[in-house]
């Protein structure tokens, strides 16, 4: 075999080997992507809280599944999970991956977060209990609110601003 054909054969082999090396990188993100149908939210709430039940129903209607827990000291659970007092609401949901969803967050923002979690993110929160949020419906009343991104370093930033019920 002359040198030209030998070099051509080696280059062709290397090209296909390199091409095959890229295939796992191209399909790897889809292998690890989790369907919302697979997400189970472990929800920690007070046994008597009705608005939490409303939020869980909202999440269930949006293809999430919830397992509910009623700890004797809900604030201690929040503290152990890293939820600062200024981020707190009436319930805390935790995914198997450890992401936290505090309060009355609309499902579409949980979807957005889980589709591409920001680096060093702890999760999302809607501090307090804004009227008109999922589980906090009171007729046509609505209070604008922000969904905050909680970071592992204790900082937070606005993830989404909800100015009307239609924004949810």
C-alpha cells in the first residue's frame, strides 16, 4: 500500500473515531433530562394549612407528584434545608435532587427552573403568601409578587416578576 493510501486510511479512521467521540456528548444531556412526570415533590407543611393543599393541587394539575409530610417543627426543617427567614412561606417542597421550592410558586416557573437549574442554585421561593398565587386564590383579588432564585451562598435574585394573575 503506498503512503498516500495509508495516510488517507489513518486520517479516515481518526475522523470517524473523533466523530464517534462526539456522539455521547450530543446525546448525554437527553439521557439525564428528567421528565416532569418523574418529579416527586416532598412537601413539608403544617397539617392544618389549607393554602398548602391548594398549591399541591395546582402542582398535581401540572403533572407533578407530591408526597406530603407534617413535621412537628416546620421552621427547623426550613432552617436545616438552608431557607433563610426572609425567604420563608408556609410550605417547602424538595426534589430528589435537593432543589427547594418554598411557597406559592406557579408550576410554570418550577418547570423553567428544573429544565435548566442555574449553577449553585438552591431553588425558588415566593416569600410570604401573596393573594392570588397558586393556592392563595381569593376571588379576583391579586397582589403582584416576585419569584426569587435562592442561591447556596445565601444570596437571592429575581427569577420572575408576577404582575398579574395571567403571568402565572
